[in-house]
């Protein structure tokens, strides 16, 4: 890469980095390979090709571009130029407008690119003097090596507009000298008859020899065929924005409805759990009342004190022997008789199982020592369980309160 090409590349990067418009090729990043002295530019991919390929294909197929399509493409080129010529930091002259630098994306939207020869004019500068560009699309002032401004881009855009309709440039010659003479003369054939007078009028207006007589981008945007399509384009864009907002609102409404259903489901679950808890509390209260009502009236205070003291002295950490035994007794271990019998073998019942529970074995052992019996309070053996003396159970219930 020559030094001049490097300078053009750096200039293009600096310009593209600041241009953000839907009809201008988007710049994303640059990667510099210092070892190989190369710079890679990451840009928007335009899979639709360029206008040069479109014109070549139509010419080969002898299938002219429809005027509707010509106006649509031209409108987007004008919008891209408007962004360049009305830049606050200083207008940008493309200086190399040609079909090969007008690209299309996957939806056939125009993307103006290749700003390698572009020039930034400061606010104090109205003209450029460097003469660059492609000869077929160079303005007369560039051919004459005179000073030029953004009206030179208007000339080049007019040449492209002509070529889209005629499928050939407005000025052709066998050599560059003859081409320069034709451009300076400003004479060209009329567009094919299938195209409207308005399109012919716009081309003629843009290809005036005198730059001052050419339209500005603002003038071109006011051309009826362009302004009408521009309004239509903006209406579609506004409709798309409104439709997107409506979809967002609907999506949020759906999310809110879903959350409301979830909240309602949780509320019902909480209420159900509350009812279960209340039912359990009521059941526990009834069991407590029943347990107190069945306590033996003959229990002595000394026996209760003995059991209570034993609970307190032998209580294990993190174990509530009262609650432990209260659970056992409330389950309903035995009924009423005061007869004493000798030790009997059989399955453990609720009261016998108490001897194996942490923190309550000492209660059982106390009763055994007091009554000198391996099974104190045993009254008789029932069908499926042993029946225990209500006097002993009453004392234990009382102590477990």
C-alpha cells in the first residue's frame, strides 16, 4: 500500500467514524496490524451488492429499471448526501459518487460508501481544490481544475440518476480528453421515452454547467416525487415505531396478568395454609383440654413435685422433656383401672416407648424405683396394647404441662 493510499484509508476511517445514518455504510471498528503494516476496517456488510452490478445486469438482460425503483434509490442517495452536506462539524464532500460506491443491504436499502476520497470542509472553507474522482462522474469545475464545493457531488449524483434510467453514463468518449470536452459542454441525450418528464427535468437541473444553477440537497428533497416518497417513508417508520410500542405494551400487559395470577395463586396458598394452621391449633387445643380432663384426681402433690424435679434435674440440652412426654400422652396411651399385676412381656405401647425417648427415660426410671416394678402402672393387657394405670398417667400428664 502506497503512502497516498494509506492517507486515503486513514481519512476514510476518520470520516466514517463520525457518520451515522441509515443510508450510509456503518463503520464499526478498525484493527491495526503493526507487524504487517496493515489496517483492517470492520464495516456494515451490504449483501445486496452495488448499483454498478445492478445496472450491468439490467443492461445484459435488456430489462430497464422501473421508474418507481429509480426514484426510491435516488431519494435514499439524496438523504445520504443531506447528512454529509449538513454536518455541524463541517460539511463532507464525497467527491467520488458513482454506481460502484452505492451499495444495497439485504432489504435493498441504499448504503452510500467508499469515502476514501472524501474531503471535510471547515465552516470557514467553502471550496476544495484537490481534483480527484472517477472521470465519468467528475463535474465540469473538477475537469477545469477549478475550485468546487458540494454542488460537485450534485453533478455526480445527477450522472448516476441518468445512468440508472439509461443504463449508461450521460457522457461517454473514447479517451479522457474527449470525455472532458463532452463534460464541459454539458450536452447529453434525453432519457428513454418510457421515463417521465419530471425525471428528465431533475436530471437536466442537476447537470447544469454552472454550479450555482444546480439544486442543493434541500431543493432535491422538495421535488414532488421525492417529497411524496419521503413522507410515505416517514409514515411507515412512525407506524413501525407505534406498532413496536403497542407490542411492548401488550407484552407488558401479558406479563402483569401472569404476575397477578401468580400473586393470586400465592394468596390462595397462604390462605389455605392459614386455615390448616388454625385447624391444627384448634385440634391441639381440644387434645389439651381432653388430656387435662382425663388426669387422675388422686394424684398427690408430692408425686408431681418428684416428677417435676426429676424433669428439671435431668433435662438434656435442646430437649424439652415436658413437650416430649406431652406428645406421647396426648396420643392417648391407656385408660382406667387401678389393679396391679406382675411383669408381662409384649409389644411396646406408647408409654413403654417413652423409656426410649431422649430426655424422658429418667421419668420412667423414677417410677420404676418408686413402685419397685419393671413396668409401673401396668393394669392389664388389652387386645392390641397394654392398658396402663390412669393414676400414673395422670401424674405424668400433670408434670408434662
